[in-house]
C-alpha cells in the first residue's frame, strides 16, 4: 500500500460514485442469495454476474491470487472466506459478503453480514452492533477529525455492547486501487503504531470504514487455505463496510444501496 493519500477530483468522485453504486447493488444481490441450501459458490456467482452485467469487473477475482469475485464468510469466519461448491449455507448461519467492483478504473468496496433464516439472539445482536458501529464511526468522517477518531468510535461502541474488535485487519483508502492510504483501524491504535501516521481527514478523500467484530475473543487466525480468517475461539463474527467520501460537511456513503439493509 502506497503511503500517498490521493485526493479525488470532482470527475474522479463521479466515477467513484458509479463504481460504488454497482458494488452496493452486488452486495444486495448477494444478500438476497443467502438462503438455506445454497452454496457459497452460488452466492459468489450471483454477485459476479451482477457486477459483469453492470459493466464492471469483480476486483477481488485474481487479487493476489484470490480465486473468486466475492469473499463469503460463514459464522466464525471473519473475512476472506473462499466460496465453495462444498460449503452449504443453512438456516441459523450468518453469512458475511465482501466484494469490490471496478468501473472505468475506480473501485467501490462494501460488505455486510446477513442472517440465513432464524438465527440466535446473539447472532442478531452481533449483526446489528457491527452495522451500527459503522454509523457511530461515520460521525467522525469529517474534515478536521483524524483517522484515530474513527477507530475509537468503533471500539467504544462495540465493546460497550459486549463484543470485541479485530485488530489484525483494518479499513483503508480506496480509489484507483482497492487498497490505498490511509489505513483506517477499527480500534484505538497505540501512539506511533499506524503506518502513515494519523492523518486528518480532508475533503476529497475516499475511505472504507469496515468494522470486523467477534462475539468472543478478538484474536484471529488464518486457515490453511491462506485466505480464510476465523476467530481464534471460533465465536461468531460479523463484518460491515462502506466506501465513504469526505466532503466539506456530511460524509457521503457511496455504497449505500436503495435497499437500506444492505
């Protein structure tokens, strides 16, 4: 990841809006595909086909060797789950869908966790808290605040609800690249620990805020497939993400779909 923070021009912002709109629609398509008896591969195909039909390309496919258009993570899987014809989703599962779409050279990125049928009260709360943690952080996505303020807001809200925030993976800047500076932690970083420092937010920045939350311990591990990240205690995990534009006033959620639950 380059240390340079790219401020987008009005033309670039408009292209970002178009890429993000496609990504948001693809996330909605993935959410609708979360049904008892479907495989994670089928969820991925629904997302992939939507992105291509929309005139974009699935940015995750081939990224550092990732073999699918979508990360589909089930239950204790936090992020980067590889879709499989052998992994079937069942009622009671929670499913995290993370994807990116590239349109005319710019990337939109978003994620969400969704219930398959009836799920436990703990799972319902985890999904709701993870999603709301994003909106708690969004209050600080304004000029003058620092990246640090976003992480503090996420951690405070999540921990006040009895859950924990993953530290090993963070949000990021976005634009022509899927991952650009700055890093956007979901926790309170130690002073001097953030690569690229703790920059102030300014108009024209585009960032991804993406709380990753565990019901139990925040520590995670990567499985033998070298991609799938799971909670170390195998507790449930959830993920919620949007691409956000910093303006001179209210932040703009570029990946907020017409389906408000997406």
